[in-house]
C-alpha cells in the first residue's frame, strides 16, 4: 500500500473525509443562524462586462420560480437583444419598459435625457410598489445617477423607506454612487481585465446582446 508522509493512502483519505465532515458541520451551523428573509437591494457596478448579464440571469432565475418581474431600461430605447426576446416569451410574468434614448453624448439634449430619466424612475417606482412583482431590474440606473439626471437622495430614500420588504431590486451600471452602495445588501464590482473590443472585435450576437 502506497505511503505518503508516513501515512497510507487509506489513512490520508480518512483524514480528508473527517476534515470535510467538520467543514460541512461548521457550514450547516452557520446557515442555521441565517433565518431572515427579505427583498434585497443588489448593485452590479464596475468597468467590467457582465453587470446587466448577471442581473438578467437573476431575472430568469426568478421567472423559473414562477415569480412576476419587471425590467426598466434607463438608457436603452430601441432595445432588441437576446434577453428581450427571451423575456417576451413570458408575457404573463414579465413587464418590460425601455425608457431611454441612448447616452447623453449621443442625444446631446440634457433636458430630454433628464425627462426620460424621470419618466423611467416613475415607471420603476410603480413596478417596485406593485405587490405582484417579486423582482425589479433597474438596468443602467447608475448611469443616470452618474450624470445627476435624478437626485441620488430621492432614490435612496425611496428604496430605504418605501420598497416592499419582499421585493428584490437589482441596479446595474458603472460608477455606482456611494450612497447607493451604502444601503445595498449585495454589491458586486465587475473588474475589466481584457475585452475583445480593444482588439478591434465588434460586439457579438449572443455575447453582447
């Protein structure tokens, strides 16, 4: 029988199994203390790709559990993507509102951008307060807040004081405001390491949209 460090392989396997058993027991003990259920405020930010992608993954997960959801697009207007096509297959569970008209450097009309942002936020509040919605995605809200199209204080106050306890709200976009991060339950920062665009590769169907 093969020996390693004076121990047989059988003894090593037994030691490993005992260690894993103790780790499992420790995890179960910790999980047993986590009893609170609540609707989360989730923020996906950072320069890396995947913020909206991860949020839509959560949306589809929620749909899979039979929940009703709403998606509010703060920047995208004429939006045609794989996610939208899939979401539209669940009309009884999903509400989609694309309220933007592109980025401010494309529209060159700040007043119009502000008006669009206000309309999108009004739609977002309505969706969040709708008791039928379990999950609400506010896609690219961070972009709107970055350019001060909406006052961050208003968003923070609403999410902190008026959001129903059992509704999940996911917010995406670069440069999340510190005030939003402070009230969030879960914050993930996507880090850019490498992107094909820098090598001259255009956005790919099924990957970028």
